[in-house]
C-alpha cells in the first residue's frame, strides 16, 4: 500500500498542470463532538454520528456535490459551482436545526467553504482526493467557526451567484440577497497562513449571531482599547452572541432594567449600567434598545453594548453593493460580534465611500438594525468619550 501511495504522489508531482482544477471545497464538522461522546455511552452517540453522515451526504448530493472523504467527525466535499456549495451548507444547517428541535437529537454543525485551485489525484485505494491551499482554507475556516456557522472564503463569495442564496428564515423575513452576508472579516495568526485569512459569514438563521470562535484583540473606533467582560456570553443563554431587542422599563441613577423576549419565546429581564451604551444620548424609560446579553458574576442577566432607537452612533461603511445597499459596522466590546447595520445608498450623504467612519441615526425594520441619515464625522464627534 505504501508503494502504491508513493507512486500516486509521484504521478501527481509529475503532472501538476494536468491535475490543477478550480473547485469549491466544503468541510462540515460536528461542534463540541468530543465532549458529547465523553458524556455518553457508545450506543447513545454512535447513532447520532451515523445520522449526521447520512444527512450530510444526502444534502451534498442534492446540490451537485461529491463526497471526498470522512475525517474524524467531519465530512469533506467538492463542488464545481460555489453557489451549489453554499446551498448545500444551508441545507445541512437547516436540517440539523430541525433535528435538534425534535426527538432525533443531534449536534450543532460548523461549516467552512473555500474556492480556488486544487490538485486532484487518485489515492492508493482508488478514490479521488484533493490537495492545495484551497483545501487548507476551507479546513481552517471550519476550525475557527462556532456551531451553526457557515464561513466562506473571499473567493467563494466572489465566485458564487449570491442573488440565488436563500434560506427558510431569510425567505420568511423577505431578506435581501446582500443581507445574507456580513462584513468582510479576517483571522490573524492562523497556523500555516502568513497573511490574515479573509472570510464572510453566511447569515442563514433568523438573526445574526457570533459565528466565530476566535476572539482577536480589538480597539474601538476612537482607538481606545476595549475590555471584554471576563464572564463572556452566558452559557446556554438565549441571545448570547447576538443582538436582542428590549424595552427599558426602569431607570435609577446610572442603572436601568429592560424586558425582552428571548429566542425561545419567553419573557425575561436584564439590567444595565449607563456606561454600557454605545450611543451619545442617555437611555430613559420606554426607550427601545438593541443589546448583547451577558451574565454577571452572580449569574444575573446583563445588557451590554446598548443601541438606542433614534439615537446617534458611529460606525464604518462596509462594501457598497451594486444593488444600492451597504452595511455599517460598529465595534462592540466583543470584537468578533460587532453591531451590523443595514443601510440603503439613498441614506448616505454624497462623497462618503467604502471604509469611511460616519455618524448616523439608529433605526430598525422587521429585519433588524438599520442606519439612516448617514453623514461624515466632525472632529468633535471623533473626540466624544460617549462613543465606543
């Protein structure tokens, strides 16, 4: 077998030009699988793995993909079309979400997708496999993702027909094609990559979440360092890692309380300090706010990074799309979970371009946060200590 493998590799090296292909690679891996197995008997976890493999194979085949191999808890697949790979990724995530709601159980899945040159070769057992930096990129994106995430490379975003990307939650909320993708982001210090690894999130769920496991050190727009809450998102908390909508019902001195509806439909309450706000204007009773949910050292709900409807805020203009839309990114005290505002080009003052830091008024529609009245910053705005 070793001689066969060596011969196969030698053949690949001798025919690199013929072996080089443009493909899209997908890795789908079960999230927190080791902990799941360690806490269960074999007869309990083995069927879950079998169900995942069977489902993933089905969704990949339905979207014109081909299974390359199984690696531990992960599935590797190859596609000729980047859009097909994204549709397969969404189909896998939606099926797992349905399974976890029912009696069939299951584990969250994380998916990485990358497009580019790969080298195909025949293995010693007659199967086809792929090598190359594109394979490494898809694998690394999968490793960096949280459960439920779909992370795609820059080339995948450029190669796919994003106007045809859709999900059940997106259709229910009349989501625009560009609203499925967030800002272009990057990971630094990824093993084997000299340059930062660029990627996009694919927001297939009803609300945007914190989809990346890496938490790079960050700074606010004004250059002042941010200090993340040492508690982090409350484990198992509804809304941890995503912005929730709440109503302020009490305020005393510098503390306030708000009520909100968690993702499970239950009403809940959280407290906040005025310093947790990202806006200039003070927060008052009956204000509608968006916020990140955390847990205090005592285990109580804390509302962080508050964004008040109708208040003014600062952010950075993202990419300007051909459809006349853009996204404005506002840094929070969790660098991997910024507040992302959807904006229409008609709301942007002339002369503002991609990458500019701007001020705007916080608004909302049925899809979530919106930015209106977008204008350039003035010197006094940049110096304001109230802006995070």
